[in-house]
C-alpha cells in the first residue's frame, strides 16, 4: 500500500483525452488536486468535472513558453504547489520520409519534445522552492525501442524525451526532484474509436497478452513514479506494453499457440 498523495497537486498536460484523461482521473481518484491542461477549454473542463472537487481546467499549448509559464502560475495560484507534473501532451501525425516536410518535423518535435522541456522548465522554480517534485514523461515504445512507418519525427521526439530525462534527472536530483518516463505500447484510447474490430483484433494479436493496454495501465505506473515510495528512482523508464516488444519474430508469436 503506497502512502496517500491526497492534497498534493498534479498538472496533467494533454489531460483532456486518451492517456492524459486516464492520468487525470486516476490522480484525482488518489485525492490529488488536478490541473487538466489542453488547448481546448471545453474538453479539459469536461474531464475536470468528471473528477469533481479539487480539479480544474486550463488552456495551454505546451509548445508555447508563455503558456507553460501561465500553466505553472495557475497551479501555484490555485493550489499552492506543484508536486507532480505529468508531461503527457503529444501528437502523432503520420508522414513518410520523402513526403515529410521540415514544418511537419518541427511541429512534432515542438509539441512532444520541446513541449516536455517547456512544461518541465515552467514547473521547476516552484518544485525547487518546495525542495521536492515528481516529473513523469509519457514517452512511447515507438522511437526508443521500435519503429513504425510514418513516424520518424514522432519516434525521434519520443526517444529524445528519454535523453532529456536522463540529464534532467541528474541536474534536479539535489532538489529531490525525480524525472522518469512511462513507455506505453498500444493503448486503447478514443483515438482508435471507429478503426473497426478487425483492426483492433490485428493489433491485439501482435501483443503477447493479446489485448491493447488501458489508460489505467499507464496511469497506475505514473502514479507509482509520483509516489513517496518511488523517491529514490530517477532517470528511469517502465515499458507498459503487455510484452509487445518481446517476441523476436512473427514465429515467436505463432509459437505461443
Ligand atoms: P490523444 O488522445 O490524441 O490526446 C492528446 C492530448 O494532448 C489531448 O488532450 C490534446 O488536447 C493534447 N494536446 C495535443 N497537442 C497539445 C499541445 N500542443 N498543447 C497542449 N496539449 C496538447 O493522445 P494519446 O494517445 O492519449 O497520447 C498521449 C501521449 O501518450 C502522447 O505523448 C503520446 O505520444 C503517448 N503515447 C500514446 C500511445 C497510445 O497508444 N495511445 C502509445 C505510446 C505513447 P488538445 O487537442 O485539446 O490540445
């Protein structure tokens, strides 16, 4: 049983949908104040309402330094602390090499990687004042471990987050600020709605556990990284993918029976 984090404050970027919504709901359930951040107020407010008292919504584009500063100021002004930052906001438009433009590349790096840097930077002054903080990045298996056609920019951004994390963890350790990353495999989110049962079944078939992950699978891991008990863990990753990266070939999957 982990010690309660009730009364602490978490900022969840990209909290209006998908994995971020799962993070926001799980941290809210654990009793934390939750600042749900996205670019659309109505959608962030919907999640804040679902959580109930102690949750509120804020509009910020994580690619914008001033917006990230305003986000951190809102958390401190409203709740008095920033105990946890879930730097989760991310985009994944597909474009193969040869078609991908410099602007496409900049956009994905700008939100996923630079957005992580900007979100972290904005929260640091308060975390340093507290002499305590937990930063949890949502990376991916795509990039650090695997590849997927159309996602060279995305993979670079997700691998880049881990490079950022390792040096940030070293720099911030003197303030008891930990920086860790969850690496999700294929997670069932609203983004996959409408893809059809055959598509989802094919995805599940490539995973040893034969199911897609849930947003709760990711949120529980992030909550562990945010816990008191994880205070001596920094610069580390946990792959949450039902074993997806493990089979060495299609034959290995078929041999499971
Ligand atoms: P999603 O359902 O599309 O949600 C993305 C969230 O990010 C939304 O709340 C979106 O809200 C917000 N967002 C996008 N751009 C933003 C920006 N510039 N500033 C602030 N917020 C922004 O995506 P998801 O699947 O949950 O993915 C969340 C994270 O998990 C991403 O970092 C992704 O790389 C990672 N991930 C996902 C999977 C998966 O299977 N789903 C697997 C591995 C990793 P607005 O549009 O309102 O801003």
